[in-house]
C-alpha cells in the first residue's frame, strides 16, 4: 500500500484509488480514454513523478495488459502555425497526460491539433490518420465503435462532445482547414492539412458545460463518485453519443450558451 494523496486530514492510497475504479465498473480489457485535472483532489504525498506514476499504475492495474489507456495530448500546433513534433511538442492537457506521453511504449497520434497518447493491447486501432480532427477514424470515433469508456479524472473535460457535434453537423460550427508540418518519431518532416470543425464566432457557440454534463450523466451506465476533493466520472462512449444525439434532436442548441 502506498499513500499518495491527502485531503482534509485523510490519506488516500493506491488501493483506495483502485477500489474507486472498480466501483466505477472499470475492468480488465477495458479501452479507457481519460481526461484528467489533478489540482483539486488534494495534496500530493509523494515526489511529482512518483505521484503521477502511482496514478498510472492504478489505471493499468485495473485494465490489465489486455486493456488500452488513452489520454489527450492536445497541442493546437497548427492553430498557432507551429510544427507538430510528435516526440517533443508538450501537451496543454495537464501534468499526468504529459507524464504519460513520455513513458516507454506509449504511442502518439498524428493529429497536429488534437493528438492522443495511447498504450495497450488495441493501440493500433487508434493510430489511423484522419482528414478531420473529430471526424471518421479520430480517437473518439474509434472509442465509440469499440465500446470504449470515457473517464473524467477530476475536472470537466468533455471534448468527445465535439466529435458528436461534427457527426451531427450542428449549425454553430463549420469546417476550417489548417496546414503545417509534422515531425515524426524518426525526425522526418512532412506537410499535412487537416479540417477542424471550429466554433462560428458570429453565432452563439460557447459550450454549455452544465447542460453537457447533465446530459452525459443521464446516459445509460454513466456513474460518478467522489474521491478526496474531486469527482471521477465514467461513461460508455456509445451511450454518451446516444444521449447527446437524443438531446440535439429535441433542441439543436442544447449544447451552447444562449447568451454567449
């Protein structure tokens, strides 16, 4: 047992976190896409890298070698006219994601805006090139097709919703083309263009996070538990998509703020 976190005078161990994951029905062989935000959970009791490694070890303990762990490592490189360096471009998605992408055996997707780090038995399914960030064969598309699970480990990251918005072709977003260069693992530079279904700034288009979370938590088999000072939420990706589409069918503007 290793205590790695403290909140309100209570210490939390790796065993506690593993049990929390099991309560959320995470199991061996699961494909798990994790959005993380750590700073609200509590005070780390271990040095930085050991703290992060302990969390990763808990994920792999639960999903096993037959499972697949996915974390977003978005860089927005082409949006900033930067080269997307697969080995060196840091992610903007937090300390755990950045630590994970640097681990031995972890592979990274080619998306120069919304990349993901992936390790596990089914990693190759998620490494296909795409013509659109949130279109066919993107990580979220494959996650849904493969009956994967989407987990928010603290925070409120629900980027998967943008894939569903693109699939649904909401009228407050439109396709914008981005171009640039990718530097691959072998140091080879190639030119790439990709479509991104961006917000239309001339329309109400800011996301209504409150509505999105409410709809997502209404999906079949979704669950949320408190761990230390934050929440861990899990969704079946296919059911998440179904819930969002049902809501859009009833109100096409349900995912955006009316006064944005």
